[in-house]
């Protein structure tokens, strides 16, 4: 049985769902988050700058990015979501813990 792997109109095709790679969501469905259910909020210093890092949130990538956007707006700062962690510029641990607990997460302060 042959499968379509490339279409000149759409480019690479997913062999599982047969959609164009840009529209394929198979990888997001398979990569279910795992962990112990405790969200850890820690402070890190990188290149002399302080970061607040949120780890262990059991959400898929789109929901994690939405939560990161909400936390950035609440803290009034910049940041990013990468490798399953939310990174916020500055030390906002107490504010982040309050926001996450209000959303129903179990939160621990970790690190320094």
C-alpha cells in the first residue's frame, strides 16, 4: 500500500492523517504532558538577569502558551514558553504562585 508523502501543492504530507505538515496536529495529540502534578516556580539568574521559571504545568503546548501569555500580562513583563517551561523576565514568583493557585494548580516554590 503506497502512501502520499509529498504533494507539489502542499509540500510534505503526514503519513498518519494525510494532511499537509503545516496543518497536521498528530504530534500535539501524542505528546501528552507528564509529571507529578506539582507546578514548580523558581528564580534563575542568566547573564546577570533574573528570570522566573514555571515548570511542571500539565498542559499541552497551545494551552501552555495561552497560560504564558496570561502570566506575562498579569506580571506586566516579557517572557517566552519553550521546552515545556514558562520563562518570565524578572522576579515575579509570589504573583505567579497566586495566579496559578487561583487557577487550581498545586504550586511549590523551588530553587533560590
